[in-house]
C-alpha cells in the first residue's frame, strides 16, 4: 500500500481508468465476435451491419486510447476484406 498522498490518489485514479478500459475492451471483443460470426454465417446483409458496428466500436476505442490507431485500421481492413469476399 502506498504511504504518500499522491501515490494513494494515483492508485485510485488508475483503478478507475482500468475499469473503464476493461469496459471498452469488452465492447470491442463482443463486436469482433459478432462480426466474425455474421461473416461465417454467410449472410451479407447482417455481416455488413456487424462489420460497420465493429468499425464504429474500434474508432471509439481509439478515441479513448484503449486501442492504437494502426491496430484499429488493420482490424477494420481485415473485416472489410472478409465482407467484400463474402459479397463477391
């Protein structure tokens, strides 16, 4: 346990940030799973909606600083490519 006042405050604030980041990461994983399942199901309409939702969630995670920009771009690109392959 910290003895210094600023260290105690830092511990409280980092715990709050950890919980917030955990919520965002969970949201990203759920959207990713839904997109993957929709793509595997082979229905282009539902897959398109799921991929758009996944892209939106990734962008919000980048804005919060939970996921880096390049990681989000790479994941969105792969999901979009899978969607295009399904539509073709």
